[in-house]
């Protein structure tokens, strides 16, 4: 019996089962479909009232209704109910050049996701802002 407990195949199977169990716990705790991030100017200052839109990036998600959020005074935004694996994000603000970020990939549907870096908006050229 003792040799059976220390067998490498028993350990491998046990570690595999533990990994699957922990992954499922992680998914259950992080499946609210919440996407958060920040929008900043070239100096790193937050931009309030920028509009952030999340849309499906795959044709098989045409039933997904785009989600829109507006940044707060600290440039933060929060979108709820994003039930996608892949999405495109567009950030716009009057007087600033829009930013399109294509094909963000998540590990599982409705995964909570925080953008790894703030979205940087550049001022629009003087002729375009008139």
C-alpha cells in the first residue's frame, strides 16, 4: 500500500485533479464579465468623460449588445456583463484622437479583466478639432 501512495502516477493524477479543481474555483470567482481600466493623456493625467465601447470581435457573437461606459474624474471605467472570449475596444473623447484596440482575448467567457496598461489618448490635430 505504501508503494502505491508514493507512485509517480498517483502523484501525477493527484496534481492534475488538484489543478483542474483550482482552475474551476478561479473561474467561479472571476466570471462576472467585468472589464476595468483607465484612460490617460500623454502626460499620464486621467481623462474624464471619455467614452469606452466594447464590441464583439467575432462574427459568431453578433447577438452581443455593445457595452458603453464613460470614464470618471480619475479616468477609470468599468463595464459589466461582457460575455465574450474576444472583444474590440474603442475609446473616444471630443478633441482627442480615437483609439481602437483590436481583439482582446480572454481565457474564458465572462472573465473579469483589468487592462494591463492605461489607454493613451492623443490630442486631435488643431484642424480636426474645429
